[in-house]
């Protein structure tokens, strides 16, 4: 019975730790947009756009 409780507690702790990056990403206001051939990530501090033309990625960033 004690082994069962430890296993459940370990799984609960793992789930909590695994969800921390998602909570952190939501807290800082990161925005993600995508369309055919373009991905754009923006925060309050920086914006990054990656476009693809003929399978060659082009990176753009601004602050």
C-alpha cells in the first residue's frame, strides 16, 4: 500500500513539473500564428517570423 501511494505521488509531481513550461508560456503573453509557409512568434519584447520559399527558411526578428 505504501508503494502504491509513493507511485501516485511521483506521477502527480511529474505531471505538475511537466505542465510548468505551458503555464509560464501563457503568463508572458506569447502569441503564435501560422499559415502556409510562415510561422510568427511574438512576445512583449521580441518578434520572430520564419518564412519558407522553395524550402529555404528565412528568419526575421525585431524588437
